């Protein structure tokens, strides 16, 4: 194999891709419904892409992967539940949810950014526990908030939201079904993929504006940034704002595709999945690109989709699922500990 | 063997990767004598001390040639522990004390006096208790010897620096076998009165038969305290003399030496430069750790290359860093008569000033970004260049790559292309990237600090030549700070010497070595009795 290509791909990506290819081959030989599996891969890719892309601003600004993503996610959940509370349906509900989520997420990101600027160097640990705490605080909110919609509150008592809110008839798979079509048994979630592409383009443009470039200068070398007249804390704050706003919008897209809004403890580990995905994609804790985010999202979710059915057929035990967990977590560990720098830009 | 010298170093030579940094040094110190080592930064003093202490850096780079004798016995010092066992003590320039511990604990560190406890009878030595009263008594004794009258149980944190220095000396003194004490610039951080006390303490020590190797840049102290003076320059032993046989200005001259022929100097005579000032600095103080500036007044003429020189730690580096807003500063800086806002990097950049930092990897580069992005990054932020036109302005990669390709050619940056990460470049090429970044800001005043530090000779010359070219062709005013006097003298029109955070004076590159040496040692005005130019 071409050595350059191998270097660019990176050994972790190679291992994961081979493992994925092996699972696909196995699934095929077991006669599993490949159409369904591939459709699920595409859908899960689209569902998670924005949540993973949300890692890029904070990584580039030097604050590491945004472990405080649940803070933004919760804002998205508030937006989505409000849409139902107001009895909105279809795209109205969807855009209302997004419209409420983004400013709320931005405020959350601003608060979180203030915290991050005080704990430079420990963003990952502080972010994780910040996420955990806010999820718990919000459990109280979900119980106490004066929501009235009978679709969401507990059927008995009539107080507090349910653990999962069904989006059936509201905005379930709104994007997924938009312009979707089926080829060889594989359903393409066109709307979802288009939305993902749009997010990528917007993020790409943003990261190349003066502000976006400043952000990446700040992350690359804060002393350099100061010498260039940049306010380091300001750009770190901004990165956190953008990241949390993306997380907020991301969970709305995720929920509509999933068909449920998951409340209470559900956002707890969402940040970890996103961090894992982007690291698997080849990003480091200091530098991340959109391509890396997309590759990582695909690999991570494709493995997730295919591992279980293969395991169920292949053996009685869950060894394949265990393998998946070992490999993906092993790669996260590798990504978190390595010191190497990325390849040349060209 | 009676009558042998306490320390004798015979024909000491050392190479680092084929680069000879010590060339056959030989000298000796008798019992109870003070020998001073003087020389510029890089003259070889630290290497010599590292050899004496058996530092790993010496042995991991191929050892050294020559012999060391202690009291007539050949000493084969392979590690700092062995040096200590042989009775060699060292007081460092930076304090090696544990701030949270008391003075006693610091003095007795790793040599604690212990007594048996119940646990130690079972588990052995590590479980013994400290015999604090005995330790206190020991510490007290050492401190009294050098006249340090403070409580021995005070924590080190919060002590005045002068006292910390004495605690270090007390610690060395407490080692009962101490024969030879090395004081590496002990007075650099002391006030004058503390320094005087230290010199007195040295007399007490020599009175007890301890020999002292004294390293200092303050020549008056050297004259006052030494029995012998050894002058080093570029790893060579230039002279060995006694204070009674020499004068301060003679030592200064020896230290600097002629390293440069007048034909290599491109600086212009003062008559060619008008008294038209582009920058007026008044009472500038900069809180840059290790390079503090304490009230500098300096004028920069339009179109000149002004050098700022001085020994390490005297504050020369702080001046440019302060003006460019990288360290907290105070004072009044006017460019073209207009006051520049201090502590704001942006204000300095907006006023057509640019800076090539001495901290190349720390401040000067985005190591994990491409050469091209490094070159344009500041211009994008400060001047909005290299962005596409229109409402949403994004990075114009074509313009960026085009410019970077030109710069690579112009400055002869050796790389695989404009996309290469700067981390992978050699020091010289990294420096060229830094210079390119500063130039494209189109400044009319450029600060360059230590432009050739850690760079091979070829790249050095290219960089200096390019600075001269920028100055002559584009009329760019350059303020170059450097530790290498020879380099300053080769391209500057005038050279300002900084001593103890203040401007000591301004010399022409053609002025005598003696004047440079005196000025860097802060002795110039005592001899010439005239005010700073």
C-alpha cells in the first residue's frame, strides 16, 4: 500500500475501517437485510453529524473537545418541547424548535465559556462534570416546568415531562423523509443529508472568516494571538457559544430523525459519543477538520449500527458488541494520549 | 600532599557536536582563595561549571578533555552527587529552594538529622523521626556564620530575595565537608547593600578555609572580592590576573575582545542620519520576568538600524516586548509625535510597528499551521488582508499561497512548499517565516529580537543581510535586540546598551571594545563621568 496514503489515513482509521468492512462482509454472508442496515448507517450519520461538528470550534480555539455539549443539547430540548407545547407541527415546529434552540444554546455557551476561561488546561475534566451537573439540574426542570401539553406530561398527575416524548405526527423524520428515495433497498434520507451538508458549508465558511481564523490562531498559539492583537478569552468564549448553539440545533435534528425527544438522563453521555466520533475521525485535541468530523461520525455510527445484528446472528454472546466497544474506546484512549502532530496541509 | 592547590583545572576542553566551546582552560585556586570568572554570555562559564559538577549534559555529549585535581588528588566527577561528596557546593542563579518549607528544612534537606522511633525499629531508616532541635541548631550555626540573623523556622516563601540567597549559602555551608563553593552570579538579584553583605560573608567563608569560585558580571565586586581573576572569551582563557595588577576597564576590554573587523561593519556615521525621531521612549518600564525594564529613555532615528545590547537579564529584551504590548508596561512612547497606547498589541500593530519575537517557537509561530498561514495570520487579523471581497469575507487561499511562494523565494526559506508545517522547519527557516510575517504587515518600524539565536551561520548571514537590505531599500527603521555584540556591531548604526533595566549609554559600532565592555558591566560612567548620550 502507498505509504503516504497510509500515513494520511492513520493506523486507527485503518483498523476501524477494516473491522467495519469485516462486519459488513459478515452481515452480507449471514444474509442480513443489507438495505436496512445501510439506510440505518446513513440516517445515524446524519443524525449525529451536527453534534460532532459542534466539537470543531472549541477544539480549534484551544479549549479542547466540548465536553460541556450537554449544556447546549438541553437548550435544544427546551426548544423542541416548546414547539410541542405550542402545538406546532411539521416544518413550523422544526424551525420554531431550531429558532428557539440556537439563541438559548448561545447563551448557555457564553456562560460555559466564561467558566472555561477560568480553568484553562482542564477544560475536558471541568466540561465533563459541568455537563453531568447541568443534566441533573435539568432533571428538576423537566419535572417542575409548567408544560401542559398532554402529549408530553405524565399521563397520571399531569405534572412534569415524560422521559421520552413521541414526535409522531409532529416532526418525526421530517428531514429524513424530505425528498427521500430508495435505491436497491437502501433508503436515502435526502433531507437529512442535505441539512448536514448545509451545516458543513456554513461551518466551513465560518471557520475561514476573519473571526474563524482568529479562533484557530488563538487555539494554535495563544501567545502568537496576543502578539497579533487578538483577545484570547474573547475568541475562546465565542467558540464555546458557537459550539453550544450547534449542539442545540444538533439535538433537534437528532430528535426529529430518532422520532423521540429524550429527556432527563439522556444527554448525559452525548458529549462523549461526539468526542469519540471526532477523535476516531483523526482529529487531535488541538486540531480538527470538517472532514475528520464526517469520517469519524460515519465510522463510529456505522460500527454501532452493524455490530449488534451481526453479533446476534454470529454467536449467542455479545462478543461483537464487546469488540466494538473495545476498539472504539481503545482508539479514543489512543487519540487522547498521543502527542503527534497532524500532517502537512498540502 | 601539602601545598597543593584546593582546585586545579588542567587543560580543560569541551566540544558540543564538533563545536569547541572550551579551549584548553587551566587555572588553580588555593585554600581560602576567591577566584572570579568573568566573561560575556556564552564565553563558557556555565559549561565549565557543568564540568566541575559532573552534570549529565556533559557526559551525555561525549565528556570533556583535561583533568581536575582537588587538593592534589585527581577527581573524576561523573555526577552532581559525586561532586557534593567531594565537597563542592553550588549556589545557583535561580533559587533552588522549596518555598513551602522552613529555612531549617531547606538547609537540612536530604541531610536531615534523624532519631529512632518505634516504627523505625521495625521498618528501618525511612521511618525514623526528624530530630528537629538538632536540625535547628545546625541551621542556626550556618546562618550565624554568614550573619543571617532571621528566625530559622520562617518559611522560605515570602523572604526577600537577598535572604533567600543567604539561605542557599547557609545550606552549602551546612555540608560539613565543603571545600569549594561556586557562587554563580549571586549578586545579580541583590540590592547593593545586600550585595555588600554577601561579599562580607564570602570573606568569612574564605577565613574558614573554604575556596570560592565567583561568577559575576559586576566588575567592581569582582575587583573587591577576588584574589585571582580569570577572563574567558569564546571558550578561551584570555587572561589570569590579580586585582592589584589590573583595572576594571582593562578587564572590560579583555572580556569583549576584538571579534569583528571594521570592514565588516556596515553602520553609517552619525552625520548621515538626521536627528529626526520616529520613536521617542520616555521612562518605559516593562514587567517582563527575567528581563525587567526600569525606566528607559531612548530615541530612535528615522531610517536607522538601532541595536540594543547588554548582558542577559539586564532588560534589553524587555524593551521591544513592552512597546509591542506583550508584557505589562508603563511609560510614554511616542511614534512620529503621537502617543502609542501601551499594553495593547493591537495599538502598536495599527501604528505600523511590527515585531519579530526572540521567543520564536513560543510567540513567533503557529507550529502546527502551514508556512503560508503563519505568514498571513497577523495581516488577516490586523489589516483584513488576504480575504475575499464581498459581504462574507473568507480566506483568499490563492492570494495567501501566491504571497507565501514569493516570500519563500525572496527569503530563501528551505521547505517542501508553502503548505509545510512550520514545526518541521529548521530554526533558521522558522526565523525567516517570522520575518516574512512581520514584513507583510508593511511596518515602518520593525523590532527584531535575537534574530540569529540558535541558527546556523549561513542562515545567520542571510537574515542579517536581509535586514540591512530592508533598511536601505525600503527605508525601514529597525530596532534590533541581540545578545551577540559582534552581530550588533556588524549591521547597526548605533548601539544602545542596557544595564539593570536602564539605558547605560549609546555607542557607535566603531567604539572601542573597552567602552562596550565597561558599558555592559555598568562601569562606563564611573570612568568617563559623562551622562548617557
